[in-house]
C-alpha cells in the first residue's frame, strides 16, 4: 500500500510492500532456526571485532539502520513473485543489521529499540513465510524486553508492539480476530491514554472495519480529538469522508484520458468496479493486472470497470494502460493526491478498489481481498 501503510509494518521500522504477496515456504537460513530471540556473538565483547556489518561506532551504525527505513524495496517489480522475493531479501538485510547492532552494542540506548524493531520484523516474516517459529521468536523478544529494567518506564512501547503485531494477522474482510484486535486497541487507549500513538492506532484499527461503518466511525471520532499532527487529522478526515459515502448512491462524472465520458448514473444496471492506482505506486501497479483479469471474469453487461489514476502526467497514461492491456476508461487530472475528484472521495492510500452495485450504491471501500464474492453479492442483491 502506498502512502498509508499498515500500522504493524510502518511504525516499527519495517515499512515494506506486502499487498497481495503469496506466502512461500520457510526460507533457508531463517532466523527461526535459532533457539534464542536474538543472536548474540559469544564472548564479553571487550576485545573481539564488531559483528559483520557493524563499524564499531554505535551512532553511525544506528543511522545506517534508520536509513534502511527510507529505502524500502520498490518500483522494478512487475509480478507478485518478484515482490515476494524482493521483500524477503529486504527484510533479511534489515534483520542482519538489527541482530548485528544488538550483539555489538547491548548497552546502547538504541538496543531496546532495535529489539522492538526485530520483533516486528520477525512477525512480518512469519506472516509472509507462514513460519510459526518466527512468530514465537517475535513473542519471545517482547517477553524478554518486558523484563529488562531499562523498559520499566517504556511498558507502553512493548504493549503497542504487541497490538500492532497482532494487527498484521487480521483479515479485514472476513473479520478474523477483529473483535480481539478492537479489544486490544481500546485496552491500550484506556491503559495509556496520554500515549501519542493512541490516535494513530485507533484510526488504523478503524480501517479494518470498513464493512462495519458504525464501528469504524466511532473509532475515528474517538481518535480525532487526540490526533497530534495535521497529517493524521487529514487522514482521519479522509476516512470519515469515505465512510459517509458508503451505502449511498455514488455520483461521479468525468472524461477519461482517451476521451470517454463516464457518468455512473448511466451505468445503472451494472456492477461498477472503481480502481484507484498510480504508476509510481508499486503495490497498485502489481494489482493492476489482477484487476484487469478480474474484470474479464464477468460479462460486459454485468460488470464495468473504471480507473482513477493519480499520475502527474495525464499524457503518458494511455501508453501505460496499453502496456497493461487496460481498455476500460481511466481518469487522470494530473494533480495526484490533491486532485478535485480524489479529494472529494477522501482517497489517501493506494491501491483502493471500490464496488458500486446495480442501483449505483457504493457497497465496498476495500474489495481487494474478496472482490469476486463482493461483486457477485452486489450483482445478486441489487438485481433481485
């Protein structure tokens, strides 16, 4: 996902692109093969050389670890398999750096932060590789951290890590574990009401309840007064704006980059799939071909797809669409996130997939995980 990342991936230094990745078998040489939460180099560290990748300067080495957060894998992927392999390789480099730092500088002020990041990273790898050993290693790190004297006044950091890691397990559409997630998030807010992360946490949990607008709205309204930054307040405002559209007729009129005029009112009688994407958003480009294949599974008199592209150069969009064999109408005004249509719809992340039923009513704000069933439901219910 571009711009708004899942909280479990972005708030602990593992901002990776995980949308739609298949889950391979356990990679060879995984850290899950060890019995300890983190690998510590034997000896007292007084005379041995620093672990591989460490310079001996804790400040410089920590800056290198932080620099990796701003350079996640990106744009050259064209398939999900490439995205999976690239993500695993990126996480492996982060893991090596974190383990090296913990081993080299166990008494450094950043050592506990390195362990928190490593716990998040292992949980992410556990999800990608379907490896419960990495999940247990992640849990063990948090259990050990909780006992460390240095964490006495940082209990909120450990609890926040537990909640955000748990969030990675939640399937927003099926609702698996969502009630538990909601309970954990509200529990964190109650236990640590002054923590600066409460508002962001509640806002992120709300995104798992797009199909339950009342719950999502309550979480967002609870988060808004405590949102400390203009960016978070704007994000919550966008989320509330989208929720206000759900379950109501959606109005949309525009002219596509190929000159096609689109008016959703004229498409009544068909289910309409609206795909939001941009060429500079690797996750949305990875899913673009999937969206094309999805539209080919239904007759033209049942399903119509349209696209909203956030590129800055509308002139280049037709060639990009041709490369991906996209023949449905696509709108692009060249203003990206600040475009009038995008702002009116509260779009703040990519990709997004919306479904409008045969009566023109917006039925789903997040259909990526279960699009086929949602399309069939939209076609069946409104066609009765």
